[in-house]
C-alpha cells in the first residue's frame, strides 16, 4: 500500500499530540523518543488507510497549516481523554482535605509533582484499570476511527464542539462527587455529632478531639468504599472511546 507523505505527517502530528497530553504516555518518566517512536509507528500503520490528501502538496505553508490543525485536533482529543484524570485529581483533593492528609504530600514520579496519598492511590488505580481492561487498545481504535469523522486538515473547533468540551468539564464535578460522597457523608456526620457535643460540653476542645476521630473514620470508610469508587471510575474509563469519537465527530462538523 502506498503511504502518502502528507498523510504520514498528518497522523504523526495528531497522534503525537494525543500521546503528549494523555497521562499514561505524557508523564515525564516516558522518554520523548518513545512518544515520537510510537507516533511514527502509528503514522506508518494508519497513513496507508487514509485517502490521499491534496492539502499541503506543492505548498510549504499549506503543509505547515495542515500540521498545525492536526496538532490542535490531537490536543483537543487528548484533553477529552484526560478529563477523567482531572476529575480524579479534584476528588483526591477533597478526600485529602476531609481526611486531614493535606499536610503530608508525596512525590508522584509520573508528573514530578507533589500529590496526596489518596490522589496517588486513585491515580494508580485508574492506570491499572485502564491497562488491565485493555482500554488502551479501544482508545487507539477510536483514534483510528476519528479520521473518518474528522479527516486530516478538515477538523475545526466549532460552537458544538466547544459546548461539548465545556459540558465534559462540568461533568467532572459530578464524577468527583460520586467518588467522595461516602467520605463526605461520614465527615459531615462527625462534624454534626461534635457540634452537638460542643454545645453540651462547652469545655471540650472540639477541634483537637474530632481530628483523630475524623481521620481514622474517613480512612476506614475510604478503604471500605474503594470498590465502589473503582466502579464509578470504571464507568468513566469505559466511556473514553465514545467520548473521543463524539469529540471527533463534532470537530469534523465544525
């Protein structure tokens, strides 16, 4: 099969942008050469399957414009695929605040930053579920199908695509609330109980007495509800290929 050089550059730009944004391949521990090699391999595999594109042929600036559009398209698709991990970071911050673990951050080698213990656990849980359930292959298949919905050089960020992305960011708060709901309920109950005790026994130091109880209780609830949290996380991860295709369809219509 004949590989059009323009198609190769277009696929390389889009896939490379997605790999740069997605947490699994965009972390600082993944060498840049590996991301470039994966993008080049995907371009060699997907390029012959695409129809010959006349965009960029015979014009240097036309090729530059095509690559710029594909990089922007890849960044948008990568952002859509990363939204679930943004929701996890939001949920982890709320959990750490309720558990009293905000003052004990840990070093995350994936993005060279300081994260809390619940954030580290949820992040690794998401990556294990993503790889263990073979969702990375489904995501690659969705990325290949995206060229049928948003051909190379024909994608654009229209109003429908922008509203869909904004709607996806708003759904992050619902997802984060589903993750932290059990811990929030227990934390609110403990605050209510100690508020009543403070009125009954004014001499009690409510903050000093409630802190260890809140920490131990929320840690216990977090461990008991980890299976439920994983189920909510799994539901979001399974939607990633469909979300990617929907975003590609809207980009192609724009």
